[in-house]
């Protein structure tokens, strides 16, 4: 007991000097996290919105260090297996943490690591652990109502009527968003979300499954009620194993975090609170604890979008699935909620007593009331078609000393097979290594899977990845990866088996607590179709290179300056095109008032050198627009606490093109060289 108290008071004293005078919890730099975990200059197929939602939920509901499961600690992509094991060993040796500052007493836990970790973890005293659901309902961790609306100030073609022809879009140019959340950490969660995209009509039409807003989501969840560890009704996601079959929620791609991002965590059931209209389940699920074994059965029924056609030969309706979630035009409305999907699934998960080994199995059966089809292209020959599919997999992970092994093998109906095997190895206090091999055959179809890989889905791919992280000094970190892969079957715009490779190198140097320099270079080399003079197809190699330099400076008076330079080069058949983006941010962060301003210039030769850039936004909103052509981008976003319970966010953004007088295409075409929008959000806190 004396030793425990000594450690606590020593950590508390040093925290005042090392971690700073203020113990105020601050939101981590989302842009830096994104640039670390994702390759942001090629972002078409990445769910940043789901990432940000998960990140913010971790921030609002930090993990309790003394009760967090190892998989939960791994899932925030800050701690490796050795560090997770060190936390568990500390609790076993000295008893529960009494303060987050006690982390400083763990060997090899640097101040930088603790600073990165602190927004996402906490230590709750026994007084905060209320007994009984009634008492817990009276003291929620989150209880708020949020309203948001944004509108494009320049009206696009889709909102205009032409003579007797009505406008293409059925609704107005405003986007509406509503959220209500009532939650307590590991006790209960209740939420309602509603959204209407710009161009979608607000309507009450039960016949077509529309009840006001175009997208409605609800969940009610309770935790730790006897043997029932989790129970949820409504919309949810499920994550087990390496995501080959079930990959719901927070996952990352290939970025400058070259070690932790290659491994998925078995976090199980979690409420669905994002706005993506395709990546969730709707029904009920429960996790039942039976000692070291947990069983999770789940059922789901929802309606998804699809273009319907009548097959008179087979006497059935065919459907081609759509994933945009947009229902503005007559065609989009006709496809809305036209296909019923039913799922039944089961997971069995085992965790050893010392928590170093876990294993499990997944089984999912999917039924559709239409025959799912794909466009009649030769490269789609092995895509899924039919009205029934099943997935099954087994997975494991094992941590021993300084090595972590993990893997999953699965199959789908027909001849679909695939697997992933990886390891993370600590070669010393300053060097980490990761290796991942994956092989997904062309017939593998896992609609709710998203395991590590190059393709946007786990199919038609074989590859091996090496990642390296070196802490050169206490302030400088170098990361590197090299990934080589091949696609045994055809792909879109690739009319033969092909291959590719990519590598990335990043250096991050922190001069002091307030000044950070980050540099990154990435190159990918792939094959795609080209045409001869006789219009015959052949494969040619192209190379895309991206670089970025970010300098961030924070003054003593809460003023933040951030400069960014990034660019790209696209090389094909001996011809090169280029693009660049430069920006300067100026911001002020206060207790009751925040404001951030950006001025940026961009210039790209073509669409292949388009530039992606993260932007600050209103609460729970996320923005990584891309820029192509030549122009200027400005925005200003501000937060003000009107009262103790009411917060207001406003963002105005404007893009001016120097190389055109019409921007956008199709129904999104706008006359003129300016595109701007304004977004406002209001949050009311009940507690």
C-alpha cells in the first residue's frame, strides 16, 4: 500500500512539470491522426466519416484503464501489444490505477505516448461507479440533442426547372441532420439519428418506407447485466477477428502508422451512429459470457437500394445494388429500399485467462428477396450473383514476449476462400516491425468484411506487406512500409491479371511541445489498360507519387499556426502530370470560443493529380474534399458556447476556380467559377 501511494504521488508531482500546468482534456489533432493512419491523397474508397465518429466516441467515452479489455485498448491504434501487456501487468502487480498520471511509472511509457493516450483513457473512482440502472440513468456520461443544416449557396442544375420539365431533384438544396444521444460508459446507450441529404424530399410515405427524413437510425443498448455482456436492438455493427467476415466500425488503411494499423481488434457489438447508409446491421444482437467463452448471436433485416429488372426466363426479379445512399432523382427514388436483406449470424470467442491468446469463429447467412446481379462485364464474371450467400471464418491472435501473431481464414458460398496472416515484432525499445500476408481468391464475397488489403473489398488479391517504425530520438520517428501485390483476375479498366507495389516513408519530428514537423512520401506503381493505334487493349504501367510537409506551431496564447505543402506526380507512357496544394491555417482555441481560418491554393494538370486535404468542420462532421484544376479554397469555422448547455458551430467555405466558368457535372453542374456553402450546428447538453 505504501509503495502504491508513493508511485501515485510521485506521478502526480511530475505530471505538473512534464504534462503541463493544465489538466484540461483537449481533442486530439484529427488531421495528424488521419494523415498517420490513412493515405489521404487517394481517399475515394475510405470511410473517414466512420473513422471520425469512432474517434470522437472514444474521446467522449474514454476507456476506463482498470476495466478496459485488451482489444479495446488496441482498438485506439496508439498502444502496441507490449504496452497493453504492460498496463495489465501494472494492475496485477500494484492494483488498480488511481490516476492516468500513474502511467508514467510504467517502463518505456514515454511522455509523448502518454500525451497521445490521455484523451482516450480515464480512471474512474469508486464513487463514480453507480450501482443499479436507475442511479446510472440519473447520471449519464452523454445526454445531448444536436441539430445541423448546410446549404450550397450556388444552385446547381439539378434544382432548376427547364420550361415544362421539372427539376431533377425532388427536394431543396439543404441538408438536415438530427441526433439525440443518451449514454453511460459500459452501462447503456440510446440514440436516434435522422438525415436528409441535399436534393432529397422530406416526406411521410410508409408505403415506400419513408418516414420524414430519408435516413433514420435508432439503437438501444445495455451492458453487463449478469451473463449478458452486451444487448442491443436497432442499428449496430459487429467486429471480430481481422475483419474478413465481420468488420464493423473503426478500421484503418495503409498510412504512416505502419505497425498498429495492420491488425484489427475484436471489439464485438457496438451501436451504429454514423450516416453511411450501407455498412450497418438492423435488428438485435447479444453477447453472452460463459467464463472464458463468449457467444454472440445476431439477426438483421433491412432494405437496401437496387435497380430492379424482370427476368422472364427465370421468373424472378433481378437487382443491381447501389451504395450511394442518395435518393434525389426519379431513378434514385425508384431504387430506394427495393431489396430486402436478411442476415443471421453467430460468433464464438475465447479469451485465455492471462489474456495473451484469443480465438474464435464467425458464421453469417445472408438471404435476399431479389436475385443480386452485376453489370454484364467480363471482369465481373466471378462477382457474386444470386439470392443467398454465407460466410464462415476462424481467427486467432497470440502475444508472446515481444511478438504478436494474428490471422483469420474464411470462405463464402461457392469456391470463395481467403486468409490473412500477420505478425508484429518489437526488435527493441526503438524498433518495431510488422509483416502481413493476405490471399483472397476471386470468388470470395464477404459483404460485411473489410480486412487488410489493397482492394476496396477482400477479393481477387494476393500480397505481402512489410512495415517498420524507428524512434531515432525521443523527438524523431521514422516509419516505412513496402507492399507488393497481384490481382489474379481482371479488374475495372484492367483487362488482364495485373500486379502492383507501393511504398511510403514518413519522418515526424517534434521540436518541442508546441512545434511539430511531419513529412511524408508515398509512391504506388500499378497496371491499367491502354490502347494501341489500332484501338487494341494492352496493359501499361503507371506510377503515382505523393508528398506532403506539415508544420504546426502553437503559441502560449492558444493560437495555432499550421502550414501545409503537398503535391503529386502521375507518370504513364513516358508522360508526366503534376499537382500541388499549399495552405495556411490560423486558429484560436479557447474555453468558450474557437475559430479557425484557412487560405489555400491548388493547381493540378488533370484528375489523376487531384489533391485531398482534411478540413476542420463542425462537431461530428467530417470533410476531406478533393481539388482538381486551378483555384483557391478558403473557409472559416467557429465554435461558441452560448450558455453552459448550448453550443453553436458555424462554417463557411468557398472555392474559386481560375480555369473554368462552369464547375461540376451532370445535375451538380453550377454556372460560374465559384462554389460555396454554409453549415450551422446547434448542440444542447441536458446534463
